[in-house]
């Protein structure tokens, strides 16, 4: 009888230990997946880098699904952290759990942000000048040109490279010029 209870308790300890390893593995896989889902689109869609259609398709697919997947992953991560926290015996184990939780929560927040707007901030108060009054646009500089209803405007590409968007009115028609 004594032999059975020793084997049973050692088996229970082994199962608990195996359960902890499984939860840790699931937790780490979840963290990597969530970070990849949020960071891959930011990496693929960078200004002034070549982009391929399959890469953009992947980026937009991940971007579309990340607001749905990241809260689910956050709940799974939080449940796993709570479960492991109760079984953690050392302060470094609990510290590791907090360190693992932070990037998942950050990715969940970031999945709901349009970080591309941070890179391409529209020019809020654009100022315009006649060609004869400008000294910052050279004869060989590239411009985006728009002509409507007898009125013509040009937006220097060098200046558009940062803001990427200008709202304007040309020939009485509101336009948005983008680069």
C-alpha cells in the first residue's frame, strides 16, 4: 500500500512538472506568434524599401487579423501567467512571467493602432508659394503636378517624402495629393 502511494505521488509530481513545462511552452509560442503578427507588417511596409505583392498581402492579412487574434492571445497569456504564478517558487520565475506578459499586452495595444500614420504624418498647415518666389525647388527636382480647371500646382517630391499627403484645392476642386 505504501509503495503505491509513493508511486502515485511521484507520478502526480511528474504530471504537474510536465504540465508546467507544457504551459510554459504554450506561453512562449503565444508570445512569439503575437509579436510576429504585429511586427511583421511593420517590417514589410517600411518607407523607401522594396516591397513585393506577396509580402504586402501577408502584411495586410496579418494587420487585418491582429485586432481579433491579439485579445484572444492576451487572455490565454494572462490565464497561463496566473496558473504559473501560483506554482512559481522563486522571485525570478515570477519576474519572468511579468516579462513575458508585457510584450503580449503591448502587442495587443499596438494591433489597434495605425502606426503607419506615425511614420507619414500629413502636413497640417501647408504653405504655398509661386514658382518665381521659391529657391528650394531646382529645375531638375521631381514634382507631383496637378492641373484642373485652368489652375496648376506642383508638390516637390523631396518635401512630400516625409509627409506623403497634402490636402489642397485646385481649380475649385478639393484634392488629396499623395506620394
